[in-house]
C-alpha cells in the first residue's frame, strides 16, 4: 500500500510465516518437507522491503510515546524501538491443562513448527508404539490420523460425551465411527486425571482406568496471546479474552491495529462476539489491518465471520458454517432443520460416495443460519452454504438455487437443494401445526 | 402433493425418466450398465400411483374441451383422453443441420438412450478407428473424450473460432490445449461442408480439406420441442422459440403448465429471456409445475436461472455461472473482471493441482455477474460463485467471505477470495482513472 513505509516485524519464533494448519501432516510425512510449511522466509520478506526480525520478543508497548521494548532471544539483550503505527499480531498459544505429568518427556502440544520438530525427533529416537491424543477437536483428530499413519496404535480421549463438539451429534457420530474404523480407539466422557511415568510418559489415567502410552499429544485448544496488549492498555473482550477491535481492526489505542488469532471479532449470524482462530480468517484480518495502518484511514473493513470451518480426518471431510443447533439455541434462535444423506456425484458415475448434509434455518424468517456436511464433497457443500449464509438466503432461495450439475460433480439435484426441499417441507409442517393449534 | 390425483404420463420414447447427461459415458463404458441411466421405470412410477404410458405420442391438445389425441406407437392406433390439468414437458431434440451426407450410416446424434444404443451397436459391428465429432460445445467435448477412451482417433470440428463458446477465450484455450494433449485433434473455424461416403460415412469435408471418418457424431445443439404446444395455442417466446411460462410455470392456456427443456425462463442476471436446457433446471421446474398443477394454485415459484453449467472433459472440469464478458456486454453491462491461477489445496499438500478462476463484475455496482472456472475444484468454485450471484454479492463481500479452509481443501485464501481481491484492485484502478480524467 505504501512502498515508502519502513516496516519491521518482531517475532519470537524462528520462522515468520508458517502454515500451522499443515503441522499434523508433517508428523506423518504426508507433507514431506518441513520447509514446505514456511510460507515466506525473512529473506523473501526483505525483497519486499519488510524487515523481519525473528527470535525477538516485544516485551512492552508504550503507546503514549509510541515506543517498544524489544528483547533479542539470541543474546538476551534488550533495546528500544519506536513506531508511527503499530499492528499487534501476537496470535494464540496452546492451552496447557493443570494435569499432573504434563511436563513428562514424550508429552507434547502441536502449535509451532518447533513443536512438530520436537515430536518428530522424539518419534525418531524412541519409536513409540502407543500414542494417546487428548482432545477430540479438529487438531486432536488430525494428529490422531497422522500418528496412526505412522503405524502407531492411537487412542483419542475426549472429556465431553462426543468428539467434534462444534458440530451436531449426527456429525460427531460419523466422525467417531470413521476414526474407529480406521483403528483409532475413541474414549469419550473421559477426563484425563494424570499422565503417568517417571521421566518419560508411560500411560494416561482417566475415569479409574489407565492405558499405556509412549507418546502423548495434548490437543486441548488454544487461547489468544494478549498479555502484551493488555499491559499496554488495549481493551480485551470479556467473553473471548481476545483483543477488542472495531471493524477496521483498530484497537482501543490510537494508531494501534490488531489482527489474527489474538483478536475478537463478531459472528455475523448470532451477532455475538466470537473468537475464531483460523488461518484464513487471520489472513483476511491481516489484509484489513495492514491496509488501514498503511493508509492511516479506515480504507478496508473486516465485517466478521460466520464460523465456517473444515477438517479432514482419514477419508472423511467434515465442514461447518454458521451456527450448530445448540449454538443457535444459545443465540436465542428457534430453529428448523433438515438432514439428508446424498451422493457426491450421479449415482451411476464411477466412484460415487455418500455425503451427509444438515441445514439449520431460523424458524422465524426461514433464513439459513447454519450447515454441517460430512463425507465426500463436504468442502463444496460447506462453501455453498457459507456463501448462502453470507448472502442471507432463506430455504426458499436454496430450493431454486442454480448450481452446476454434471454427472461427475453431483447428483442432478444438489444435496443443498435436496436438503432445502426437505427443509421446505418441515416449514410447511410447522405452519400447519401452528394453524391446527389456532 | 395430492395422493388422490389420477396421473397419466404419455411419452414417445420407451424409457420415461433417463439421465441424458450420462449418455456420453455410456458410449465408453465409464457408465457400464445402460439401465443405470434409467432413473425410474414405469413400474416404479406405478408404485407411486403414476401411470406412465411409454411409446405413446400426444398428437393434439384441445384446450377448449381439455382433451388430447394420443397415438400408440405400438399398434399405430389413436385414442382420445381428457384432463383437468395438463403439464407439457416435451423437452428438446437434437439440431440436424442441412449437411449433405448427414443421413449416411455411421452418422449419429446423441440425445436419447436409443441414440446411444445405436452408436454402441455401430461401434460393436464396425469397429470404427477414426471418429469425427462435429460441434465443440460440452456434448461434443464429452463425446470426443468418451470415443477417445475407446481407443479411436478422434477429431473435433467447430465452426466458430474456438470451442466452449459459452465461456471466455481463456477457458476455451485451456479446453483446447487439454483435449489436444489427450490426443484429440481440434479444428476450429471449420464449417462442415459434407459428410462423404457411399452408404457408410467415410470422411468429413470442411474448408477445402477432407479427413477420414468411420464414425461421425453431430453435437450441434438441441432445440425445444414446441410444435404440439404451439398448435394448441400456447404462446412461444420470440427469442428462444420455447414455450412461454410465468414464474408459476403456467403457460398462456388455462390449466396448462409446462416445464423442462421445452420452456423459456429468465436469466436473473441479465433479466432477459433464456432457454437453458439442463437436467437440474428441468427438475426444479418440474417440481414447481407439478406442485402448482396438483394444488391448482400458485403454490411454488421458479424465479429463473443464472446460466450455471459445468462439464468435464478428460481431467479438466469447466464451470460457469452468470454471464460471460461477451454475454454481459450483450446485456448492456459495463464489466470489470479479474482472472487468476490458483491451487485446489495448500501448495504443500499432496496432489495439489491448478485451477483457473475468472470473476466478472458489474462496473456500476460492483456486483458479481459471472464467473468461470477451469481445473481441479472448478465445481466448487462455480457453485460458490453461483450462490454469490444468487445472493447479489459484490466483490467487496467476496473479499471477506468466510469460506472453509483446511490444507486438503484449498489454499488458505480461497481462489474466490484471491480473485475478488484482484478484482477489488481493478475497481480501485478504474476509480482512480475516473478521478485522473476529471
């Protein structure tokens, strides 16, 4: 935006721009080269006139005087720097639960490239045969898959009564069935009490039983890194614990913007504060914050998110947009939903596979407020629905939606249209129900 | 809708409900069983209380007296029937050009299951080695692929200067390159003058040259079958030649609805009459016409189409929604467009492939009015864009769209968002251009 700007990036980790979403795949070798996950090196940034100083931690922001206190992690020395405009992009860190034994050798989180290096080194050194993954969210599931690919016997432990809690129970059930078919043992409703071992981890204790483990990966979620921002006086969201920004990504401090996993945004469906730490969203926010910081004006807006997300576990794609039924109820929606099993292509076309789709609509307006898909082509269905939610389409729009049909790409009636047609019937039924009781 | 209704279907062809889109794949054996393309047999319809009388041609409609004259093609006898409500779904037939030699043995169109049977029989009997496909639309391309799969040397002849004319030139070029790499010889700007041969076709003459051919398939498009409707007094669209219906699929005659490839609809982007003979659209129209005929009320609406379509030729998926640039210009839009090459997944994820995406926006409003995609995941990108066009989204919406990202399913920034970001830059440039000239 401003080729004359002098731009400095301080960053604690040794790589400035990595694809964290690729880390699980690096464990198994699905992604072969560590460097493939480094999107851009400091040298590449330098070519664009951006100075990236890795292994440097900003320890204090003085917004009054627009100064920073920076520590070099190489020589442990500190120095001061100043700014005209500042962007905070401190990201998120893994949640470490207060579980006894979490500090044993062989217990890992997977957040940065260094974590993945450590797990790989440990695997190379100790050839673990039995792995336990704690946490049934998408990271936990992806890690379970990739450890399983290495030939390990993998158990997945989830404290709640089902995995993939962001989804409805139909999807959770499909995920559990699928990973169990692939050989992963799933324990739900199982709160981990202790990681057992002397120096190295040897087992995991939960619900009165203990299972052996040579390797444990904790996938218990992440939380925004906001200490630096909070100490500098930036307002922090009460519900999310992430930095508050307006739609121009401005923080509460003058000439300070923030973007990425450290900030709070809004869920456009519920209208509620949301903290959605995802790579694509962070990227979009970064573009807005960077542009506005460069111009010094409110040039671009980031309106908020829908809560769209997707993951793959073994051969199952699982995607979501908007609100699940329980999230919708929490946001005071009355919902009407429809769930179908469809196919990913014409039923006579080779390779045809099944896909599950659930649509969730606002009973008052008919508007689509959420969708969940699991199976082949779940990514396409999720994205169609995300665009429909963004465009505020109602079930009646979806019934007539003009999507692309050819036998290799879908059934003649898209699963979205099929599900919308069922939904339409549910609305009719609800209306008749209302009439009958009048 | 009305379980008590007495429903009779008259149909000339021997199968009542076939997937015409699957016919090219039946030629090569990609679809193995002929019966796989029969969606529902008369027996299946009978179970639902629908009497399907195949090999019967309705020869006259008398709308005054609500009577039909029907000819049985089995015994050539005629009889009368009557209706309370009538639905016309006469479909479309292949265009047969006035080319000399089009009646030779070994020259085919591919419209009905019987056509595909005839081609397969001919191939089995005569083992043709050199095939010529006339017409570079999607049917011609699909047929070329499937004949090529049988080991034939295939040439494709197109009268215009490029194939896939519904798309912009960038896509046409990609399609031509791809099929030529797969061994299909493509001749463009080549008007066929004569099919040469004694009894059986032996060659095709065009532009002063002649190429040998043991088999010729004419893929020169289809046209609506409207004679019956026109004779009965139904209004026919001037531009399209298809039956005029309102958005409830009512024709100009009382108690007569029409649906499918025989009717005209509206292109929701251009606002102009459109004739889009596609299986999914026909299906959606049929639901509206059938429901309204059953209730006798204007229960459902079919608002119109976007012009969405997709085809696959060899390994290349090619999809489109809305208007191409030249279609937009014909509809008096001033356009701003952006075209990108992106990937179908994270660039480090195994199997990554390229995809081309072009977005076309209305210069006046910024609204997306068309999109074209070619490559891996073209179906997903087309459907996202179709939903965006349906929802009247502008490029600024697309830049912030919350789509589903995980490494196996796309790059961190969806190609749609990448292209919208480029489009955004084009709009900025256009605005600055305006300012500079003020």
